[in-house]
């Protein structure tokens, strides 16, 4: 009888230790909510206000979609200025399409 109680106590201690170890694991990573800038109404008229609104709504990632290859600007800003503005509001930038490479070739006069 003593052996059975001792075995049960050891098993319970092991199970408790394992449960405690798994319970201390970090939770899931925070999701990165993103948006394509072509879907942001008013971006061209109030870029700072739009970025602030995106930040307030939890957006962390933004796709650049308003690149003007002729002027080499995004909404009137150089790429480095635009990146600094996005960083100011806590957002990372990415571009899904190779627009800066393709569009200048399309606009080349023959």
C-alpha cells in the first residue's frame, strides 16, 4: 500500500512540474496588421493625418502602392522621406510589386 501511495505521489509531482513548465511558455506572437495604401481614403490630401489614423487603428505594416516612377516619389515624398514618416508612426513598409523597375521602362520614349 505504501508503494502505491508513493508511486502516485511521484506521478502527481511529475505531472504538476510538467504543467507548470508548459504554463510558463510565452503566448502567441502579436499579429502584424497591414494595409495597402491605395485603399486609404484621403492619403493624398492629409498624409500625416492618415498615418496617425492607421496607427490609432493598430496597423503596423503598409504596402507602398502610390509610387510615381517619373518623379521617383511616393505621394510627393522621396522614398527615404516616406520611410521616415512611416517610422514616425510605427509602421514598416514593403512593396509587393517591382513598380520602380517596371514602370520607368514603360514610360521610356522611343
